[in-house]
């Protein structure tokens, strides 16, 4: 009796470890195939490859009938290795493969597995389905997107409420390192961390903490975070966030602008979208240029339908730049039909 209990315990442990179970069953399948083939080879004198072929079609229950056991030794081998051992282990092996595939699909659907991706984009938090879907659509419409995978990370939903191409889901706490490891954050190119909710007073702390975890895994990743309150901006500076967007503040400012000067909202809607037409882009100045001012470059680019709106020099944003000359590391913000490098902008302006 104690021996039976020990055997049952061993059986449960093997079943619990799927990799070991699969390896054990596969080993038994190979034993049945080779054992039957050897019996067929020895007792019936058939070529070994023919004997192996007979074993395969027998164990898979195909049975073409082109070969059959003639001697009693080969027949007994077929009974033991195919009928008793082979059929049972082969059907068990197929069942385990199907279960593994189903389990993998369910894990992917409910975000419990690990993704296989690189140079992908992360979207952290899930305030509402329409917002997240719109962000994904804008990302996918960017000319430089190139069909990269987008991974949504959240513990606010059990599964994605929509299906989109190249969009994956990871379910887990957004402040835990293991969640981002499953999302391959160390190999991601960019991340957008959304506010949990505009009404959540803890949103900024949660978002800033998520940025910190992501940066700890990948210091080079481009992270843009959504900040609800301007008072909390220091939280994002402390975690080296690459960009901060105050969505609620921008929305409020735009409402006031539109009521005084109708049409501004329509312009902002177009130039901030990758879908509707000419879009806002930015390019970093790679080298200083003293032979021309930004004003000269802007005038020349207007003839090419490229409109420079401002120059970011460190924390300063310059919308008037008639006496400003390009310096290395400036960032030029412009409206165009495509993203251009600084040398390409100079080439368009006929300054190279």
C-alpha cells in the first residue's frame, strides 16, 4: 500500500510538470516505434527503414496495408509495442500537444503568458477602451511604425475588449518588474504610460512609478507619460521620463482658445493626428550652423510645404526665431507630410 501511494505521488508530480510529462511520453512513443521496427527487422528480415515506416503508419492508425507482420516474433512485437504501448502513448502525446496549444492560446488571450517581440511599443494602463484603441490607431498610422507589435499592459482588464493586428496583451500589476519582463520591456523601443483615470488622485504617482520600473529594465527606451496634475511634474523628472503630456491641461487650454478663436481646435486635430493629413514632426539639429538663421531656413522650407512652428532649446520653447541660429541638440518642430532628418531639412531648404 505505501508503495502504491508513492507511485501515485510520483505520477501527480510528473503530470504537474508538463515539460517532464511531454518528454516522458515522447520517449515512450520513440521506444514503441523503434521496438516494433527492430522486431520487424529481426524476425521478418525487412529493411530497417521499411520496418520503421511500418511502425509509424501502424502507431498513427493509418495502416496502408503495404506491409504486415508475417512471423510470430514480429506479430508479438506489434501487439506489445504498437497495440499496448504505442497507441496509448501516441494518443496521449497528441492530446498533450493540443492541450499545450490551447493553454498557450488562452494565456495569450488573457495576458498571462510571455510575448516574443523586439523593438516593439508598450502602452501601459487601460483608462477606457476608446482611448487605448485611438492611441493604438495613431501609433500604427505613423509612417515610421513599420508594423511593429504593440503590447498593452494593464491589471484593470482581464482581456482586451477588441482585436487588432499586431496588438498583444499582458495582464499584471503595472508596478511589478515581472509584468514588464513578460512584456519584454528590455527589448522595447518606446512606451506610452497613460493616466489610470483623470479622477484618480493617485494616478500620477502610479504612472511615475511605472516609468521608473520600465527605465530600470531599459534605460534607452523612449518613455512618454501622461501627467494629470502639473503639481506632480517633479515626480516624472525624478524618474528620467523622456516626455510628459498633460492631457487634461491641454484639453482645457484648447477649449478656451476655441471659444475665442474658432478653427484652432480643427487645426490641432489635424496636425496632431497621423491619420488626417500633414502632421507635427520633430528633428534634432545634429550640428551648429552660423551661416543662416532659423528664420531663413523657415522661409525656404515654406516653398516645400514644410512649416517650422518652433525651436526647443533645452527647456525653452522659441516660437520667434528670426535672430536664432541652429545649435547642436536643438529640436525643430514642424508640420509636414513626412518625418525628415535635420540634413534632409537643410537639403529641402537648399542650404547644403
